[in-house]
C-alpha cells in the first residue's frame, strides 16, 4: 500500500453541485483539500483521520470518484486518480 503522508495530489471536491478543482494534502493526522483560486467556491476543507468512518468508491458515472464518510454522517465527495490506492490508505489511517 502506498503511503500518502507528506504528499499532495490533484483532486476535485464537490461542494454542492460544483466540482471544485484543487489539491488534496496528506499529513500525519489528516487530509486537507485546498482549492485553486480560479474556482467560484474557494477555501480549505480539513478531515482528520480520527473523524473518518470509512472511504469507498463513489457512486455515479465518474470512474475516479471517491467518497469519504465522517462520523458526523457527512459524505465528502472527491474525484481523484488512483482511487483504490487512496481508499486503502485512508482506511488504514482512520483507526489511528
């Protein structure tokens, strides 16, 4: 399994119906999505690994879609490359 700690990857994060382009950063305790300045909706979204309930392949026609569910019941929707590797990594970190 690939270790993503200390890395960043290109990603889209769904805020409502808008797929916001940006980067997903991984550190020891969580992941942070940071949008590009060219988006209508900008900003950061932080997800601590300890707050993650699970990660899985997203539903729909987009083959690179990934969903991360937090313990508060929220579904964070992303479009990323290497989705299955990311899901395995997130699943391994959520229990720490």
